[in-house]
């Protein structure tokens, strides 16, 4: 097993299972309380127990976020909730509140990880958290590669760094745009993503952008593929992918690319073709990416001013649910439109290949002119014995 933890996001149980099957060593999730993603499909205690059982059977860990910025009204029941999480099998708690983290260390056996919302950007801060008994510090996303190296060199607890996903327009997520514009508190789980809305440029009542063109004020998503080997050489302990509200296709694609990249470098000491991983990532992305702060302060090239520059994903059309060995029939839960006689790209945790399908049937055996209804169960002939959670995309 790799000495570097690959930490993936999940907004529900299905995404969690996909993340682990496609290579995550650990998954971070949010419960129904004290989490910053209140609009994600957050986990009940029963869900968390099932998640922990699945993860532990597959050699993975579960981290639960309790990273809300707590007001007095938010403090009730936190210790009881932490105890529930521990009893469910949770391995780690991620929080920015020292109050929550101290409760974790004093009253449970779970690890305490200092959230990126704490804006940990220097080794003195890490030393303070170490003196308080914390197990890990998640670094602010605003550090460059040299700053990360210096912090790690002078730290005695685990260091976690973000490697992929959304970059908040505000410093370490401390945003007030959502509060101001929608009365939804981003730091208490209600972010409306105001920075990603479509804006007109208006002065003295006159609009200056052409019709159909809009502006945003957000950054491109982070993609650290070119920097993973440097981060491994530095000794960063955990690599974190952002995106609890992302799709199954995104999670599987991104996790799998980083998994194979980390494994290749760890096993051989080199990476033969970095572009292979960059191109794989593109099959799951729907936003342009950049290197964030890793090479220093971002330039105009790391910003996303024109929402027309967003890029579509390669079409994710279904997830394998079962395989009928006797009839060589693949049973698929449809996610996007596809037709008979299509070339389908099969994406598994191990490899990727194309198949040619012919007729499509519903579960009663009726021939369909297309798979057109999201979440509809369909089937078609396939000589390859695929497994549950293998994914299907439109091929080329």
C-alpha cells in the first residue's frame, strides 16, 4: 500500500463506494450536522456506519468534516455527535474549530485534523497544533511548492495538501459574498457560489459586455498533476481532492488518474508520460483547470473571467449494475442519452477500452430506439464480464 494517502470526496454512499473502488485510500464526507456542504447529499449516522464498514473492508478510512464556523447556536450537541461518529467507525474528524478538535482528542479515539478553513500557512501554526495534540494539518490552498516544502520539513505531524478541485475566490474559503448577496452563510454550510454566477459589466446604467457574454470572478479549478512528484518528494502525507458535490464520473476519473500517477512514481521513481494523466482528467472535468498557487501567485491565466470558457465533460452515459453471465447481457443504470450501435468507452478501476453495442433493451426485453430516461435500467449484449460500478462513456 502506498505511503501517500489519496483522499477523495463523496456526497453520498454510491459516490463513496466509487471513490474507494477507483483508488482512494480515504474518503471525506459530511454528516447532517456541523458540515460546510449543507446542500450536498450528506450522510445520516446509519449511512456513515455503512460507509465505514465498506471502507474498512476495502482497506480505506473515513474522514468526517465538522468544519462549520460555529456560532453559539451551533454548539449544542457537538460532543454527543462526535460520540455517534466514533461508534459508527469514523477514523478522523476534520474541523477548523479548536473547540471541536479538543473534544475529539479528549473524549474519542478518532484523529483530529485541522481543516483548511484554519488557513494554516506556516510552520509555527503547525507547531501550535502539534502542541495541542492534533494529528494532521490541512494546509491553506494559497501556498506555493516552496512554502509547502518548508512547512513539511519543519513539521512533526501529518501534512495534507489539496491537489485537485475548486479553488475558492476568497482566502481559504472565508467568503462573505454569499452572505451579502443571498443571506446564505458560506461558513455555516450555505454557500450560494456567488462568485460563479453570470455577471454583466454595467457603468452608469450602460451594459458593456455583448449580449450572451457574461463574466465571473472565480478561479479555474486546481489540477496538480504536474506537481504530484514534487509533492511526493517533499513528503506530503495526504493528497486531497475537492468535490463532495461532484458527479460519479468526476470522482472516478480524477481519483483513478491520481492513483495510477502516484503508484507509478512510487514504484518506478519516474513518470513516463504525464500527458496521459492530464488527458484522463479531462474526461471528468467540466471546468478549466490551472496549477493554482503552486508556482507562486496566480496570474490572469489561473482566473476564469468568461463562463463561456467552461468545457463539457466527455459524455458519461451509465453505470454497470450487474452482468448476466448466461446471456452475456450487461445491466446498466442509464445516466445520459445514448443509442443502439454506439461505440461505448468502458472505464474500470484497472483499465479503459471501447466496445461496440447493438440493440438496447429494457429489463422486460423490449427493444428500445434509445436509452433516453435518466436512471432507467437498460441492458445490451456485451462479451466482457464487467463488474458493478464500472462506468460507461460515449466512445470515439
